C-alpha cells in the first residue's frame, strides 16, 4: 500500500507558525478559499489548513481539510513557500475540479504579483521644488 499523505516536513502544525504566516504573508482571496503565502527559506513547500467552526460541523470542517490537503498534494507549489488555506463554506459544495482551478489561479496570482518595495528601496521624489498654487 502506497502512502499518499503529506510528509512531516510538508506540514504547518504549530500556532506560532500560523500566526507568523498570517502576520507576514501575502493574503490572496479566491472564490472558494483564502490563501496566506509566505516564503519559508526551506527546500520544500509546507501546508496548513485553518478550518474554523464558522465553516460548519466537525464533519464539514474535516471534509474541507481533506479537500485542501489533496489540492496541495496534487499541485505542489514552488519550493520554499508556506501556504495556509482558510476554506469558505462554498468549498464544501463545489466540484473538486473547480477547487483545483481556484487553487491554481490563486497561486498564479501570487506568483505574478511583485513584492512591494519598502521605504528604503523606493525611488527618491523627482522634484522637491514647491509647485505654484492653482488659480481659482
């Protein structure tokens, strides 16, 4: 029998890790889920799911987590990313192909977005001279 689950190195499990990703990571909204993505500096992608009680009963939360883990397993992201999925209620009723397409689209959107430069990397203002007041 072949085990197809996630390896220990591919899981995000501790609360401080989740909090760091929420605080420092990029938040990207999709139709069925919200992804938090943060580079981890490692060689493999890591994955976590945050299914709150707002999603539904334990059965529904567990189903959402299973679906999210399977999406991650089938569509491994680039190495060195921490990904946290926060499922939406619509995820439970959607076909799996739609979930995969949404997951891929959200990750692609993250790849296209360039990181915004912080204040030290911004270009200096072109002209510091005061502008003349407009006439009314």
